[in-house]
C-alpha cells in the first residue's frame, strides 16, 4: 500500500513538471516571436505620427479604431468586428491663457492648458485669488471659509527620488483627476494643477479630470500649468 502511494505521488509530480515545462516552452515561443517579429513599435508609430492625437469622439479616434481592425484582421484571428458604443466628445476650443497679477498693475503671462473634460470658463474668464495646496486632504483642513470664491492651485510635484517614474506619476496625479471636483465642493471657482512632469520647463502637460456625480451647475474649470509656471506662481 505504501509503495502504491509513493508511485502515484511520483507520477503526479512528474506530470506536473512536464506540464510546467510545456507551458514554459509555449510562453518562451510567444516571447521569441514578439521580440523577433513583433510589429508593436510599427503600429505605435503609425498611431502616434500618422493618425496623431485621438481624443474620445474625434475623427482621429475613429481612424485609430479602423486601423486597429485592419491590423487584427491581418493576423488571421477567427473573427474581428466593430461594436457601436457611446463615447463622450470633448472639444478643447480656443487656446487657453492665464495672467498672474503679483500686485496691482503688474501681470505676467503663464502657460496653461485646459484639462480634458473641463468645463469652460465664462466668456470673461475667471479672476480670483489663488490658494495653494499640496494635497486633496488640505482642502478639508482649510475648509470652505478659506477656499470659497478662490482658485485652488494644486502644487504637489512628482517625487524625483523614485526610480519608477510611473510610481512618481501615480503619487501626484490624483490632484489632476479629482482636484476640480473636490475643490468645487468647497466653493472654489477654478483649479490650476501643476503638470505631471519631472522636468522644469514651460510646457503645460494636460490630462483628464473627472467630476464624478457632481451636478453640472457646480462644476468649475480646471487647467494644467507648466512646472516653471507652478514654481513662479508658488513664489509670487
């Protein structure tokens, strides 16, 4: 009885090792094919440089979908089809600009770029005092009394000490994605967000903002400011 048990155990162990070896071979073959005959960089080049920006609902987004279908068809997959879906369509509109008034009569132009999904400013723009914060939690600490009627300036930079830059990005991007919605709850009239960028330069980096279930009437405009602009605004 003991001999049978040991024999079965050894057989099962051998079977598992064989199965793992087969899996490893298949995975290795996929890796080899991707590394030696992969087309991903070519596809990415076409999407980025030939089609260009692909905002939701744009002509370029539709072109990208059709291009992707053609490429998938060429791979010999069983079936590839397009399925109609509803997507938001956001149009940036005219170029944005902002002026920083350090004292009466003295203004400086700072580069900004509207966040994707942001509501527009009124025709005359928004003019208000700026209150700087480094986190969403600071809004609660300051409270409505110190935020209402002001522009909230989120100025928490990406952490340059992190080798994994995506971790640095993830540690700061909540200001951009949730900042407008949270500031609006305290009566802010607008939001400026430091660009998600480790470099100091004059190029604002945009990205999406999400108002969640905040009523449209309560939504406030939001824009990204360049990292140099953020430094200037913070010290003015």
